C-alpha cells in the first residue's frame, strides 16, 4: 500500500495534470499515424522508385514485423528500466528515422527507416499503460476507465486523420513529408516526456540477459520467415516455411526454459482468457488492414481517385470508430461489443465481395463505415480485457503483446494484399482479398461467442491479481 503522501501526490499529478495525459496520448499515436499515412503513400512511393505494389508492400509488412518484435521488448523495458527512460529513448529513435526517411535514396533504404520507425513507436503505448496502472490506487476506477478510453479514442482519432493528413502531405508533390512529419512530433514527445513523465515510474535497472536476446532473435527469425512465405509464396515458400517452423519450435523450447522469457509461452499456454484476447486482436486488425492497405490501392489505381480523395474515403473508418467508442465510453460489456464488431466486419467483407469497378461511392464508403463500427466496438473492449486480465507488474509486457498480436494480424494482411495484388491492384484481386477478410471476421465471431471468460460485464473493482482471472 502506498503512503498517504504518495497517494496525494499521484492523485494531484494524474487527476489534475492534463499535460501528462497529453504526453502519453501523443506518444501512443505516433504508431497509428505512421500506419495510416502510409496507406495513401504507397502508390506515389512506388511511382517515385519504379516499384510494383508487391515491392511497396514491404514498407507495410516490415513495419508490422518490426513492431511485433519491438512491442514485447518495449513492454519489458517499461517494466524494468521505467516508462520515462523508455519513452524518451524511443522518441529519439523516431526523430532520427523520420529525418533519414525524408532523404532516402532508394526504396530499400526507405524500408530500413520504416524498421526504425516501428521500433521507436513501439514504446509509448506500454509506457502509458504502465503509468495508468501503477497509479490505480490514486486515481480510482472511473478515472482509469476515462484515461484508458482517452488512450483508445486518441489512437482511433489520429488514425482517422492519418489518411487525410497523408493526402494533404502528398499534395505537396512528393512523398517525403510523410516521413518528415515524424521529426517535429518526436521532438515534442521528447520535451513533454522529460517534463511530465515522473522519474519514479518503472523498476530496477535491467541487464541484457533479462531482455532474453535468444528469444528475441528466434522470434524475429520465425516472423521474417513467415513474412517471406506470405509475401512471395511462389518463390520462397519451400525454403522459408521450414525455417519458420524450426524457429517457432526452437522459440517455444527456449522460452519455456527461460527465467525471464521474451515471449512468455507458459503464460500464453496457461492463461486462456489473455491468450484469446491476443488472438481476437490479431483477427480484428487483420480484417481491417486488408481494407486500409488493399482497398485503398484499388481505389487509387483502378478507380483513379488519387491520394487525397482516397484518404477521405478511408477516413470514415476511423471517424466512426471514435464516435462508437465515445458513445460506449461507460460500457463494461466485452462480449456483446466483440460479437457485434465481428458481425459488422463480416458485413464489410460481404460488401467488398460484391464490389464492381463502377460501384457507387455510397457502397464504397459503406465498407469504411462498417469497419469503423467494428473497430469502435472491438478496440476498447480488447484493451479493457487485457487491462483487467493482466497482473499489475506485467501490464507493460501484456500491453506490448496486445499490440504485437494486432501487428501480427496486420502483417498477415499485408501478405494477403501482396498475394492478391501481385502485379497490380485489380477487381479480381480485391474479391480474393475479401475472402480473407470474411475468414478472419468469421473466426473472430466464433472465438468471441465461445469464450466463457467474457460473457459478463467487468465489475467496477478489478481483480488485483489480474492474470488468469476471467473478465467478469
């Protein structure tokens, strides 16, 4: 139990310090900003470097691959060296990556800067979750829900303007501003983070062994091999699939024996509620990002709308998700939201399957609206699930794994886009992509319906132990 003085100090800092909330929110939205602005930049970048859609898809898939690896590392760093130091170091990486990307001489150099951006933007979300969770005794349950909702809504809101901002930046006549925008935003994060994030957040200094480099390397190898299978199945499947399988098996063996595992496979094996939450996150985002990255290329290349108009057509997805989250801000129901979100995602996939080159704009926009409703229902529900199911001392790691699972789903969707649009975006490829969306949405619906841990609303008072507890 914290002392009365400590409670008073944290109450004053969090309950009244809007600057701290702004710092956490700004840092956490750097990742979705770099996700959604790239959605409308792929075609201009491909034209600038003479690259095909399958080649520019690496800008997406490598970002998700790096984020999938970076999130558990960032979560571990937050839990050990502290939220403040992790946040500041990551913001510095973002600034450097933004500057390098602005002057990239080739597509593959640009891919490298996307790796740095992914690693840098991975840290803020687990840092924010750690700050909020560590002060639970001070701020109370209602304030925590408000902060968590603000975190989710801000990510959705910034993702909403991402395609529009991307279109505006591209209207300058070049793709470079999409990367350059990271520099001033990262510098603001550094200034605010140094000023407002308390030094007391975090634990004792960590060692290299505690970060489990062997586990991180095996995880990376397995993901790279999996990505190669997805991106170029015709040429690399026979070689990459055995590597992915072998690295995956080795990862499980090594992590089961590790005292401080990079990927806690024992937790994933024994804590079914938390594991199913991660699975639902992956399924939810895999369906959405098929639309964000696949549908937008079809709108740009086939319908000829251009980057700015395409960005405006994607924006309803994120705007509607914010509105839905705001309407349900006080809701503690999880299962009902997840089931409803899966149904909306299924409906969106059906609409895409019926799309034609001459389909009216209303039908095109309806897909964005349906997926916006789905994300507005799913996002906060999944975040509340992991916040409730995780142990206090592992919240940073669990938050990182939540993001990792989402980006694994997005990475799979990038592979699906590359496979369906191998040479160019076509209506036939779009219909093939819709089948993937339908499969992911159907599985999300089944997993949500059958999971007994989410059948009742979350109580106002959480189980302080978190892990292994049902979300009831």
